[in-house]
C-alpha cells in the first residue's frame, strides 16, 4: 500500500469511527479505517463463539443511533433493521413481578397493581423525560460551543444554546438544571412511592456507570438512555436484527460503497507527528501510512496516553487526560441456551420476557450492589439487564435454541483481592448465573456455553480503557463543552490534523453515532468542505 | 397490595358494569378506549342515537369518568384552594361544574364536584387527578381515594328523561333542580323479580338538554339499565355511543380535554397550555373568594386580557370545519387561529365549530375564514369558507332548566 493515497485515516473501526469515515468518504475524501481486531465493530459486534449461535458480545440493544445517521448513510439498504421490543419486567424476590408493557392502558393497570398513585405519576414522569429530551435532542448532532471562545461560530452556537434553553420557560429551566445534577433516587422519589417501580426505572441510571442510584449525577444517565427513539417512539429500545454487529456491518458496507477502505488486523502502534502536525500512523508491523488527517476512535485516554508520543502534547492537557474519569464497572455474560428458560414470576404468554428483564427489586438492593464495587469486588447481588433477543430475532440461533445477553452492573476493573484470573472470572460468572437461577428453575440446565466478560476482558478485547462502555463517565463534569477535556470539546486534538471521534467526545456513549458524525463535520469544516 | 391477577396484557381495557348489555345491543361492534375502559362509539347509527338525545331519551354509560372521594375535616379548605370557584357555596345536595389550574393559571382539568355531606365530596374528572390532588393536599387533613370502579354511572338525557325515570319508579325525580343531586330509589318490580335499587341521581349532563346522571353500585347497573330500557321500549329510548354525544356537547358549547384544550399536566411544548379565561370560562373563576391555585397568574392575565379566546363559530356551507386553520381574510395571509371541534348540527341546521382565535377576532359578529379541505371522490379541493363568531351555547332549550320538567 502506497503512502500518499489517503486523505484521512480513522484509527479503530467502532461504530463512531465507521460513522465518521462514512461521512468523510461521502464528502469525497479517500478514507482508510484501521482496525486492530480481525473483525470490525468495536463494541457493536455480533460474533459466533459457539457453533450455530451469534452473540451481541458487547452492546446488545439499540435506541440511541440517530435517525439522521441511519437515513443519511443508507444503513437500511446495507442491511440494518431495528425491531422495537415489547416490554420488560423486574422479577421480585417475593415471586411477584412488575411488568412493562408498550400498551399504555395495560401499563397503567400494571402500575396500579403496585400503586394507583404511581400509575398516574408515571404519566408525569414520562412527560418530564420527554420535556428534557426535547431540550437535549437538538444538541446531540451539534458541536458543543466553547463558552470561553469569542469565535463567531462559538458565539453563534452559545446563542443557540441560550435561546434553546430560554424556550423551555422559567419553571422547566429550573427543572432541567436540577435534573443534570440530581441522583436518580432523589429524582424518582419526586414521582413514585412504590419501591419496585423505582427499582425498575433506576436501571437506566447505572448502566455502564460507576455511580449508584443515590449518587448525584445519576439522573442524567437515565435520561441519556431515554433520548433515543425507534420510528418516532421516544425512549423505545429495540434489537438490531442479527445482533448489534448488524449496525457496524451496515456501516462498513455503506463505507465501502462510498469508496472507503477498511483494513482489519492492522493495529496502530503510534500516531506520527511532525512539526506539531499529525502526518499518519505506524502499525505494530512497522508499516507507515501517511495521511493529512488522523481521526482516533479510541477513547481519549488510550488515544493520548498510548498512541501519541507525550513530547508532542501540552503537559496540562495530558494531565487532564490522565484525570478523565473512565472507570470500569460493567460485566457481560453471553449465554447459549438449549431452550427458553422458565420464569415462574411472569404469567404465561406475557410479552414481559421479550424485553429487558431485571432482578433487583429495590433501590437499596441496587445501591448495595454499588457498595460492593466501591470495595473492589463484583456485586454479590448484581443488577442485571437480561434479554433473550432470539424470541424475536430468528437469525441468531438454531430453531428452539436461544441466546441470552446479560449485562451486569457492577464489576470492578481492579479487584481488591488481586488480579483477575480465569478462576475469578468464572466465580464472577457463577455469581450472576446463580442470581438469575433464583428466578428461573431450569436456567442452569439449559446453558450450553457462556462467554463471561469482566471489565478487564472488555479492555483487552475491545480496547476500551478499564472496560468503560461509554469511553468515559457521563457525569455533568464530563458532558457538553467539558467532554472529554475543557477546551478540547470540538473533536480537535491539540495537534493539527488530528481529531477525536469516539464516545469520549460529545454527546457521549451508547451506540449513537453522533460523536462520529460531529467529528466528520468538524474535519470537513476545517478542510473547507463545509460552509 | 397486589390484587389484580387477570392478565391485562391480553385485555388492556376493562369492561364497565354495563358492558354485557351494551355489547348485546351493539350492532356495529364499534368500541373505543376511554380512560382504561372499552366503551361504545356507535351502537347502530350516529344520527338515530343523536336524535334520541334531542327527541326522546338516551342512555349513555359514563362509568369511565374518573371519580374521587374527597373527605375529612379539611375537605372544603382543600377544595376551595384547589378549585377556581367558591366551594363554600356548595352545600349538601348541590353539584358544581368547575375547573382547576396550576400556579401559572393553566388549566389542569374540568369536572363536577358533588357535596354529599359536610366534609364529604365526590369529584368527577375527565382525566386522572390523584397525582395532582395529592400534591395539592399537602398541609390539609383530607382523604383522597379514587372510586371510579366502585361507582357505575349512567347518563339519562333528553326531553323525556324525567318521564322515563318516573315510569321506572324513581319517585320525586321531577322536583330535582339543575345542579342538584339526591338519593332515590328505582322501585321494586315484582314482574322482573327485582327488589328496589338505591341510586343517586344528579340533574347534570353533557348534552345541554334536560337530563340526569344516575350513580349506583356496580352490581345494580344491569338492573337499572334493564328497567330503563324496558319502560322506554315504546318511547324511542336508545343507548348511545360517544359519537352522538359529541354532537350534542358541541351544540351545548361544552369543552372536551384533548379536543379543545390539553391539560397543562400533559403539554410538552411551551405555549400550548390554556387558561380558563382563554377558554371562555371566566365565569368559573372567583377572584373574591380568597387565595386559590393559579389566582395570581389569572389576575395578571385578566388585567392584560387573554391573547386568544375559545369562541363559537357558525361556518357557511355544510362541511364541518374539522381541524381547519382560520384566517382573518379570504386571502389567507394572516392566521387567526384554528378550529378545535366541529360538527353539523342536525337540530340547529347550522355548521358549528368551537375555535381558538386571536382576541382581536373574538367579538361576537367577527368574521374569520376557515380553510376547509373537501374530498370529492378522492379529488381534494380547498375552500375558504366564511365563519361568524356567535354566542355559545349554540343550542339551549328552556326545558333543560324547567322544574318540574314537561311530563312526556
């Protein structure tokens, strides 16, 4: 491969790297995407680790992926289909359950079964979440303005932000400001009286996050999981047909169709810098590839602490990168099942098993799970977000067999008792399987294979620092113009020609694609290809 | 705590105590959801059902109307702070139509308050209010309980409704005045092996006509229905669905949530809330009774004058102006507002609409132009049609107030 052929190199073929590459290729740039693994996708992958079964190995459900990106990059034409799921539930230790239904009347009656007041308060809760979403949504596909800058564009964007905020009206401005800094538990207490309702909803506030439901800032994380939509239904989640790898496969196909190139098994060792300018990369193999634009899809820590030589970077900037909060707190089990597990708490035929199933039935229980993490051990009674997509998706397993995705919160990156070992990983997996088995008598007998992933495994395999699924905590100090580093929130690295496009940048994690799209926009503007 | 065991994912909607009777008479199988219940939209014919309201008597199942029991030593203080009307004037045996607002003076809902006894009230609302009422009850010694399922409700409306109830043996009903309620009895009927049934009757309704609302225990619902259908068999009595009622309520000029306004509890967009002053309900707002929720904002709005107003329109032509945008001139250059409800009135023989218009076009006699789309065998045509602001209600027969009512 010659060296002067590429206009831009994207380091890492995660969904954001591919989104950025797609937009650059569509603007006419010759783009090369370099991927360390033998497969593309980063944390949005579908892999087969057991004969005949496909897993969504990391991310497992889809909602946040921006409709503008799906349409703009023609992902449906390249094979992407997202199917909303029907419901969900939390199974209780008492043998009872709370079901979530997409039918409003059924949902109301289900909530009223637990608390008539909460059935009404739920409508108010949904209304307020939608109001917050209406505020945030227009900010997702925009470069956050730098409040200290006097550049016309920043001033214009700040005015937009201010006007947009002003449109909320006085009372809602207060609400929105409170919301960004509140704990999820305090927020839910303002609506609900029933423990089980709060426990179910709190799940979204801790996923991927080293916070508990009582930690300030956790309310925003819940909203972050609410602001997606499927076909106009805000807050709805769904399955990508064929697993989450379908997202990145469609992106890869879209990129190829636009003339972009992807090289797998091509780990980047260093980003090359000459005279304060990124000039290309050197691979582990020693091969050098040059390009005037280098875009890193790696998280901000990995990008600047491991891929750029420190002498090229400002000292204080590096110090801030080192301080960037990117803590591992999540584990994942992918389980091949010989049949559909029974859940005695759920009535026969209920759609509740065809969505996200939880087993933590009080906020207290979730907070205790977090306490374990703080003490450097995996939660003894973990929060799990458990789904069996093969009840809906016929493509992932043989007939009659099922795949279960179990997202686990909390699991530390560093154990207090010592390093992660295969035996400890297995013990972690057993803790989760035992917890599920308490709600499903035949679950253990059905297990054919289980992939157990600790934060350490996620870091090793996917490259996410500490296995943090969002490439950095989604707390207010690391959002908007503070994400990832104050002063560097506009996708530009402190080196000319170098950009960031991962979830470390605004608006953050989840399979959203917005960081990739915004980064591409910034690059094209710098190249004079946008007005 | 967990009482309901039926699988509501299979049947999300409840059945009212009248459901079996209604289903047997429903020829079109046309049911719609209403506050968690399945209810009849049309039994056989909207026109025939409508004329039962204006010509004879109609039965309408209003069980899904949300009902609350409000009781306790502070019940009156609580209601008086919550509601825009002076609740101190509401004595046992009386009913009041009222609205309630949030601090911004934006409408939460409208409904009726029944004073059952000192310290004991029933509040009937269009939408669920427990969340709002509970928040409003802070500091008051008051018990709030939703009793929707515990009380079956049947509206008997139309010029012969008093006669119908008398024939069914509801003695003394002719003395009940508008906005009064009382305990009555449906007389025993040995032929039908029926014992006397206690019912509460209020002279209230949503039709603007002579009419009553019957409140009973759910287990008595079918007996009451059967008795009224039996004595009404030869007198053109019909069960009616929501579509027929909607025509009557527009003629009567009554507003409907989700049609003419959206509760400030549900709005997502700023500026879509409505105040009682905008909706022409200033007569329900009593600034002299002392403090109530929304008073300050409403006083300010009254001083400033509302920017838009809900008015009645008489639209030329016969095509109802559903969802029509309104303009100040035929050219359609300046918008004046939009239609919220519309119907052809079979009784008035007029094309009626309720519309929210700029204050500048709200005076009676003002002229606006409605942008109406006509579908002529799938060929769409657009018409600018003249509409005049007229007094509401469009239809207000004197019989609705007469006590005793005419005996036919």
